[in-house]
């Protein structure tokens, strides 16, 4: 338990420039408080005491603004930045070294049964207000831009942008998002394609003008 707590504090210090001390992180930050409540609720949930588990979860939601279903599975060193409005569904799975910003939803589509919520790989960054809806996987080292609505799988080492989200490979190489917290400086593939088409049209127009002379 002490080792996990130390890992959590180190993760917050690495990713939040406003973090000043371990005491401040553990006592005042809503993320660690919500996660500690989740761990207790999950313990009861896995032993069949679902009412107690939900009671702990609901109390934590009222106190922190973060809703984590006790049936979810969460790895180590999860960092929840600000946290208000975060919702993590019952069958969601979150790997290690994941960073979530406020307003993130790991939810279902309303039509699925059984596994209804997404699986988030290791070392994933999910920007503010992003919605990931459905029982698919967001691969390791992926990044979901702020405000994106993800309805399909995201491959490893990729970025998902837009509504609905479109996937962009990040130079075909693994990116160390564990130390990268930029959630908005991402390339929009549609914008890039339109810019390329505009440049091509301008080039062809110039050639036609030259021939006309």
C-alpha cells in the first residue's frame, strides 16, 4: 500500500506543475481521494457486497465530482487532473500510467451488453471533455485530444482528434506520453488534407495562367 501511494504521489508531481507537496496531493487533490474510495469500493464489489460498494462510490462522487464505478478495473499510477465530471463505467479497464483530465467519460453506447465500456491501455493521455464510448480498446501510448468523441478503436502510438474522432499515427513511433501533458497541440488530419488540396489547386491555377500568357 505504501509503495502504491508513493508511486501515485510521484506520478502527480511529474504531471502536475502545480503540485507542491505529497501532503497537498494526498489530502487536497480530488483524484487521489476518489481513487482511494474506488479501491475500497472495488474490494467490497469483488466480494459480492455490491450495495456497500455503491454506497462508498456514491459518497466519493458527491465529495470529489468524480464517478468511478466500483466494478471498473484500474491500474497503477493513474493521474486525474482536476477531475470534475469524470465518469468511469462498470466494465471499463484502465492500464498503468494513464492521465485523465476533467470531463472525461469512459462510457457505453447504451446498446451493448456484458463488456460495455472501453479498455484503456498503458501510458494513455485523455484530454479534457473527451468521450470514449463503447467496448473497444484505446491502445498503449495513445493520446485522445480534448473534446474528442471516440466511437472506434484507437491503435497504439496514435492520436484521436475531432467529433467523431479520427485517428492519426504519430510518426509511426512510440511517444512517451508519460512525460507529455499537452492535450491540445495535435494535428487535425482533415485540416491537413484540405491545406494540401488548396496548395495543389493554387499550383495548377498558376500553371494554367502561365500557359494562357
